[in-house]
């Protein structure tokens, strides 16, 4: 074997030393095809050698803890690549002869072999050895046309071709297994950071994932040319909008005996002068400007305190733009009124044009619908809004933009 490999190595060196620029285009294409076939055939030889060395215990005999570690040091591989090589060598060794012949013949590559072997094993379990043998031939034929990713997708319906009598039952069993695994693995972790922010991580099952995507995907598109948020920031804001909508809907269960709501506490003087922060009922703090913005929303219950700490306003209904007044606002603005935004009314807050802490009245002439993004934008930028002569909101950009 070693003599043949040394001759093959010498031939490869000779090919490398040859001048590719002097070859015709058809010769270059043929040489590329031949090189690829040779690469696959060498991969088959390599897997055979790794499997034999692993079976003999060569790695442990030479002081390594396992074959993967030995391969990592000898071939200078990453430990992950070395482990995958050992696992694939074992799979290759137990694969049907047709799979081994396909790799040795240069008809498939390593990743395709992995897919074929796993698919054939599934077919063998579901329909027996005869169907598995048929599957090998079909998959090798497909491998000539499709890469490993597409081959795996096609392999999910291989039983339709080799054992149609059990295909539906097997597909149903596989679906139930996937559903069971998804239910078992589902979780959501909420980790509080030292500064009060939250880190979310987890895995959603198929149904919850579909609900999340259907809910936030329409809200993650840029709202217009002024929207400079990153995709991640837009997804973050979309999730916040969904939470606001849930609070506004009033259908959440009670929490601690009270309706689910967000409570923000601030001093009246500090809020009107924008000098002091507000406090959430969780103990975390917000800037006065953030409290002024949140106070526009009926989903938030502001608790405004006087200088002596006495409550001055604990969610007065006359301050909130709700009921018939909000319906009139929806009829007028029909969604976010900011230029170029198409967010529907249900995703919008009712914003006081002149803030209520500055003496602004709660009336149609002092209100405008804004989506979450543009509500924040108006509160934190130099944009201004007023009602034009036609009774509709008109937005004026800052001087540097106009």
C-alpha cells in the first residue's frame, strides 16, 4: 500500500509542477474533475486507515488518550475535526458496500457519505434491509446532482421511492419524534444583567417559533429612510412593541391581585424639569425623558409624587388617550403618522404633542399616533409635530436635516 501511495504522491507533485497556464480550457476542466475524484478516493483510503488504526489501539499504545487526540497531534487537526474523522471512519466501516464503493470511486464526497449513511440507517430501521439497499442506489444517484444539504432534505422522503407502503407511517412517526424532542428541549432563559438589562436565550418549539416570527417579522422592516437601527435592534424593538400591545389589550391574567401593568414612579418637579430619574416597580431606574415618553401610554401606570412624596397622579383616566378619544385618533391618523411609516394603529401609542406635564390637554388636537420606534424618535430628537390647517399632524425635521 505504501508503495502505491508514494507513487500517487509523486504523480500529484508532477501535476503541481506542470504549467496550468499552457493547458486548454477543456483540459483544465477535465483535470479539475479528475482531481476531485482523486480527492474522494484518497478520502476513502484515509477513512479505512483511521478505522484500522483505531481498531488496533495504536493511539493508546503510543500514549494518547484516544484516537482523536492522537490524530489531532499527528495530523495537526482541530480536536473537533479529529473526532469527526474518527466517527466518520466508524460509519464508513459499517456502511453498505455501495456507499463505500461510491466514495472509493470518486462519485460522492465525505459529507455526502455521512448523509447517505445516516439516511440508509433510518430506512433500514423503518423498512428493513431490502429497502435500505434500494436507498443506497437512489441516494448515490442523487449525490451526482445535489450537495450534502439538498441530499439530506431529499432523504427525508426517500421512503416514498424505496418503500412507499411504509412511507406515510414512518413520516408520521418521525414527525411525532421531532415534536416530542422539541417539547423536551424548549426553554427560555432570562438573565438579569447588573445594569438592569436582560439577556434572553433559549430554544422555541416549532409552534412557538412560528408564532414569534408571525408576530415580530412584520415589525422588523425599516420604518423609512430615517430608520438607522440594525436588524438586531429592530427585532428588539419589535418584541417590545408586542409586549406593549399585550398590555394594552387588557387580556393578560392578574398579577398579584392587580391587572398586569407597568408602574413608573417619579417626582413631579423632576419630571417636568427633566432633571430626575423615574423608578420602575422592579426597582430599576429610567431617565426623566423616558418616563415622559412612557406616560403617553395607557399600558403604563405613572405614579407622580409631590415634593413631600405624596401621590399627585396615579394614572388619572382623564390624562390617558383611551376609549372614544383614541378611536377618533385612529380614524384621523389611521396608524403611525410619522412620514413614511405604515405601522397600523394597534402597534401605536397615543402621544401628547404638548406633554401633559407641561400643561398639554388630553384632546384630539393635542394627540398623534406614533409607533414605538417613532415615539422614541420624537422624544429623543429635535423633530417637532403640530396639527396643520387641515387638522392632520405635520412633522418638522430638525434644521440640520431639513
